C-alpha cells in the first residue's frame, strides 16, 4: 500500500514520463522465460498463460482461507506483476472476483454452514448502490488517482488490523470471572 501510494503520487507530479533504461529484474526475466505466451489485447499485456493461472490460484487460496475479497489482493497483482492499465484492472478484477466469491460462498455454505444470508442480502443491496456510484466516479478519475485511492484503502485496512493486534479485546474487559 505504501509503495503504491508513493509511486502514484510521484507519477502524478511528473510532467513527462521518465525513460530510464535499466536491466530487467530477476522476476521480469523469469516471467519472460515462461512458456505458452499469450497476448491480451484489451489489457495490452503479453505474458505466459501460466502467470495468471498461478496468480489466480494464489488469490483463490487467500480468499478462501482469509475471507478477503480476491480483488483486494488481485488489483496490486495485476498492476505490478502483470503490468495492466488501471482502468482495465478494475473491471477485470471485478469480473474475476465474481466467480471466486460465488465459488467460495457456495463452499462455505455447504461445508461449514457459515453464511448469514440475511446479512449478505443487505450487504448486497448496499454494494449494488455503491457500485453504481463507483463506476461514475471511476470514469472521472485517471489511473494514478485510482491507484492512490486503492493504496489508501490498503493502508487503512492495515492500520485497522494492526490496531486489532495491539488493543486489548473488549471481551476481556467485560469478563467477570467464573465459568
């Protein structure tokens, strides 16, 4: 989140794009060496078919274990590892998350019986309304502004999680002793 925030802000401040010629990183060279190259015209990306498959498996695993929406992890993956343009990332992530969430939800409901359907429906209504507003807002923002917003959300979640780790749980404060 911090890297995304500073990278986006510095990119917004620059008037002209810098053309710095550097040797590709080890990661970039490994990615380019993978077989089964494909070109994705809408994303303007040429990459091995293995790359999105492996990254998708990782995101699906994390979504099922931790309950995070796959997009929370997938968006930075698509921006920084697959090098996709931000406006394409948003829509692609939402499309991908749709199927991941449906799959994980059905599995959680069937195997663990842990889905609160009434709460989920209320959240769904709010999400539909928020999505309408978000699409209109997203059309007015450029890619760097969208990255700044994403970075701020990631950082806010990180701060909330850190506070949860260091604060004393409220349940212990209400504990009176006994069984």
